[in-house]
């Protein structure tokens, strides 16, 4: 594989990982904040999203290390002043595209549906009952049985 193609694939992967980390970070920070209980988004709890975010960050760090190794000669040339800078308008245009894409994705994450992960069961009247309520009901039924035996 030719070096420009490798750079393109690597840089594209790094960009996608940054967007992914931004979206999962916003999801955990705003949609599933600490103390959100059993809330879930797309079937995953805050803890599971945190694990996915962590592995994404580790993968991103590995991609960045490979990126730096592939561009090491360019980095040395730039820091020693042997190569003149790029045109300012090209840099600003690229920054604008990245910001627009990141902002669009960030807003989209905030509108993902949040569901409750608590297992539900219906009581005799057909009403939904949470796990804690079922336990309280079982305890009270056991106490009543104990009274009946006396």
C-alpha cells in the first residue's frame, strides 16, 4: 500500500474516533449524567457507554501514535524551521468543516431516546411494578402469611 493511502486511511480513522469520543462523552455528560440510575440509551447504561468510550479513547491513542511515527520527518522539519507553513485559508476552511460536523453530531446525540433499564412486571391490576415494589410486595405477603399461621 502506498504511503498517501495509508495516511488517508489513518487520518480518516483518527477523525472518526474523535467524533465518536465527542459524541459518547456528550452522551454520558448530558443525556446520562452521573446518578441517572437505570436510564439507558440504545439499550446501554451509562457504565456500558463509559466502557465503550474508554476503548474508543485507547484505540484513538494507538492511531495517534502510528500517525506521529509516520509523520516524524515532517514534525522534525517543522520544528527546526526547514519547511514554511501552509496557507492560512486552507487551515481555516478545514477547521470550519470539522467544527460544523462536530457540532451537528453533538446536537444529534442529545436527542437520543432515554429508557429505564429497570425490569418491569405487572401486578394484578395490570399496573407496571418496579423491582423494588415487587420486593416490598413479596415481603408484605410473607408477613401476612406469618400472621395467618398464628
